[in-house]
C-alpha cells in the first residue's frame, strides 16, 4: 500500500476505522465497516465502488462529520474530524436541495449563513453568478427545485457545495438518479470543473461514491473496491489513463480491461446481494 | 438513557402529579368552600356515580345516539362518496353543496333540530349525523380518487370484471382513507352529542332526554356539583379515547397490508 | 419553443379563465336547484316556523343587516375567533417546536397532552361557565382550547418529520444550530403547521359556536338560539348561513396564507 500513497501529507486519512450500529429495539449489533485504512492525497480524485451495503455511504458520512466512527480515527490535514465543516462540501445522492429556496438561494446558502462567513452581499452575489455560469444554470436562478429537471437539480446541488470553496468535495452517487445520457455529459462536466485541464496543484480533493464501475474508471485517479458483511476494502486500483479524458477513452482496451477487472472483484457479492434481496 | 433525567415513566408522571397536588393543596389551604372541587372528592363522586349506575347509563345513552347518527352518516357518506369519487360529473355538481354546508358548525343547527324534532333523541342524532357526514364523505371521495388508475388498468389486463375490480382493487385502496374518515367522524360525533345534550338541557330547560351532556347540565344548573361535572368530563375523554383506539385496532386488524 | 412563450402564457390564461367560468356556472346551477328544492319543500310544508322559504330568509338577512344586529354579532364572534386563534397559535407552535426538538420536553409534556386532548372543548363548557361566567371569556377560552391541540400535534409531527437530509445538507455547509432551525426546520415544518392551523380553525369554530349558544350574551351562536326561542325561524336560518359563511371565509383566508407561504412546494393534484 505504501507505493500507492503518493504524497507525504495526505489530505484525508482514515486509520483502522470501524463502524458498528446497534439496533435500539433488540440491541443487536451490525458491523457496517471494519478496519478501513485509506489515505487520500491532495488534489486526488478517488472513487469508491462496491455492492449495496458495503458501507460506502457510511465512509462518506464519517468524512463529512455527520456520523462518528466507533473505532479508529479520521483526520483532515492531520487534524481529527469532529462534526461537519465548510471545508468539506457534500453533494448528496438525493441532492437535498432546500425546496423552499430558489436555485440562487440554495447556492448562496453556505456563503450567507455559515459560521464566520465574512462575505459581503456583493461578493456573495458575484460568487453565485460565477457558479451559475459554471454549472450553466443561467435563466433558472429564480426557480424552485421542483421546477428543475433531474440534471439541473444535480448541477444546482453541485454549485451549492462549491459555493463554500471547499478543499474536499464528497459526492455520494451524485449521478445515480439521472438518465444515461445526462450522466455521461455531467461526468465530463465534473472533470472540467474539477480542473482536469489545469495544473494538478489547483485541483480539489474529491471522494466520489458510485455503483457504476465505468463511471469510476472514467473519473478516478484511484478506485477503492469494497466488499460487504462486514464492509471493508478489498483492493485499491490506480487508473493510469491519461488526462484530460475524452469520451472516446471509454472505447479503449485499457479502459475496458480495468472495468472488467473490477467487475470480477465484486461480481460474486453483487449477484448474491441482488438475488438475496 | 441518562439516569439524571429519569425513566420516561417518571418524566411522564411529573407534570400531572404536580398539577394534581397543587390543585389539592391550594384548595385545601385557601377556600374550604364545599363546592370547590377537589381531586379526592372527584374520586369519591366518580365511585358514587359508577356504583349507582347513573354514569354508565348516561354514557350508554349518549353512545347509542352517536351510533344512530353515525350509521346514517356513514351510509350516505359512503354511497355518495363512492359515486362522487367515481363519476366526475356527479362530483362537480354536488361539490358546491358539500363545500357550502360543511363549514356550518353542526351545533348551530341545533335550534333548528329542536324545532323540527323536539328535544329527544332524534334531534341529537340529527346533529350527530350532520357532524359525522362530512368527514365521512370527504374522505371516501378522496380515497376512491386516490386509487392508482394504473392498478385498475393492471387488473383489467388480467381479465377481471368490473365488479371484481371494485371489490378487490378500489375498495381496498380506498379503505385506509375511509377509516380515517370514520375515526374523524366518530370523534366529532361524540363531541357534538355532548354539545347537543348540553344545549338541549340549557335551552329547553332540562327535560327527560338523558345522556352524559344532560347529566353535566343537571350538575351545573340544579345540584351545582363541580366534582360531578369533572367526573363527566373525564368519562367523556375516556370514551373518546376508547373510540379512537378501538377504531385503530379495527383498522390494523382489517388492513394488515398497510405497514 | 422559446419564440412564443408570450402566446403560450396568454393561451394558458384564457384556458384558465374559461375553466373558472365553467366552475362558477356549475356552482350556480347546483345552488339554484338547491334553492328551488328548498322553496318547493317549504311551500309544501306550509309552516314558516318549521321551514321558511329562502326568500323569507333573504328578507330577514337584509333586515338584520339593516338594523346593525348582524354586524354587531358577527363582529363579536369575529373578535373572539381572531383573539383565541392567535393566542392558541402563540402558545401551541413554540411549545410544539420545543416538544418536537427535545426528547425530554416531549416525554414530560406529551402524556398530559394525551390525557387532556380527548376531553373536547365542548365538555369544558359547564365548568367554564362556573369559572368564567357568561360573557366574552367563555367562548374565547373554549375556542382556544379547541384550536390548541390540532396546532400542537401538527407542529410536533411536522418538526419531527423534517427530512434529515436537509438538516445534514445545512450542517455540511458549515452553518450553526440557530440557522438550521430558522432556515431549515421552520420552513420544512411550515406546510404541516399550516394544515394544523386549518384543522384548528375548524375545530375551534365549532366549539365556539357551541359555547356562544350556551353561554354568551352576543355572537352568532347566541343570535341563532335567541331567535329560536322567539320562534323567528327565518332569522335563525339567516344566522346559520352567516355561521357557515364565516367558517368558509376563515378557511379560505388560511388557504391563501398557505399558498403564499408555501409557494415553493410542488403543486399536487390536478
């Protein structure tokens, strides 16, 4: 594993992290995660794939500070995580856009209300305008979430998370609810916004959870493959495809090989989970 | 879970017990007037009224009126509700009547009911039926309309006849709403019977109509027995609780597929 | 498509206008048939004390309006309605938030609420007559009581059922507890609370009319009973109509508030 850890000071670090749930009624214990060790380098795009119930979302929620691990430690820049913070932006699976706020108000939420925000009204307005340009929501600024299409909601949630200029972006199956075409387009958009074409130093750290193996291969620098019962890391794969990645790369042999390799790692469990459920 | 705040049972008991003790002590320390109600006297009075059979009889009488009124309301509510839920033309034509009449507080019709039916059971049952009708019909309409047309289409593709669809798809789909309607309807029916009996007593000068509301009125106007009134209030509350819980039980038993 | 939004909008407007006209026509048709049946029934019964004709009722309505009696009683009821409703909301909504957000507060207060709630406001009338006497206080207190529980219960339920994901989203954006409450929990709970407000208005209005009928020197409930004792049935009916109208208008008002405060909610139904 040492060879895969590229930078001396990782952005995020999970050390022997475990999570147990106790059912309040019966007192029954379920182990959701077991001894997870993981370092994420600054500016790295990391994808986590695995069958349902392998604890992908739990890892993300723990990094976000929404739940605490029952054992082990998680640090960001060497400091322990206790609770959510504006330096870690989250895009949720169901987007969790505030339905009572317009697109503009949703995006403005962090800069406007977060603790210790010093932005003036004008700066905020300017920032929101840039973000709306960035995610191409021009014209929809004053719409409510229910008036938006799935792809627009997704972009709005993305812009909302970016508005705080977080160092780390956590994304929980952000494209799962979209149709296949929209998904492909937004994957390319995501890489563009992440800064694929720029110098590596300017990129944010991204932890991206997905079901789609080809999505992970297309996006990631490294892919964490997980298995369930209990959730743990099976293998970590580096993706050596050149950046910036063009759509044609999906047809390349290297791409297909990697997809197939990862599929072989999880297919037994995926079958078992599907048929048992 | 913390020991400091105590178990839920203790937390639950703190407020009612404090209120009762404060009530008892203030009355005992300040105004020893024989009329002022005391928790201990209320218990004695309750014991007396139950023992003599007066309270159970009055409750039974009121409950009987509620059932009579509710039966009419349920029958009309279900029939018209089903029709209005199914046929749009009927719905459109009758909806204005329902919208206009449902905002008339049922008790406001009591004077009219007394004119029409006198001060006996029919007047009270009329008020109860009127009160129960609207929750019943509104929820039935809603229930029938809420049945997913996709389910009806699915049943038709399975080659099932019209009546069978009604029995096996529409009715089960609408039943949860109908139960909500019935619970609301019996709730307001029970409330209005108290109001009707009280008002009949207050305005028609007593009479032999009976019922729990009447009993309260007698305690109020003739024997000036506040302990008795409080006993009546508590039993009114208990019956309401029993009606509500009973219907919930029935609903869980009849609709096991609903969670 | 983008070339003709103007035409689309005016077309939609015209369509909506036409369907509105159609609705009114259906409404009028129904009510006219109803009035004709009523007229026929009262002519057939032939006893204006039992069932006066709608024309008689309309005449008494005009007469009562002219004498100012109608306005006085309506204002008396309206004042009590607004006062008790505002008081009930002012107590029940904050309490509901406290109970919905804090487990200990809930455990302490909920059992007492569940003990009192089944005792309807109307059952309090005799005791209330003793304590408060005949006057403004009794109907106001009874309506307060009637409106209190639907408001409280709906507030608690709405606060508790606020989708956790909104709260989580706000927290990951780095905001504090107070902002989560103000900007997330309050707006998310608002639709449920407004539903509670409409239920409360209905329940409270019903108990208030009962209280006025039994123990008030003025108000619509009082007037209905007053004219029954005088056997002036047309006036009884005129006031009954007014009671229905007031209940209806108050509900309309609350619906308008509902619409304007929750315009962000996805429109449901047709």
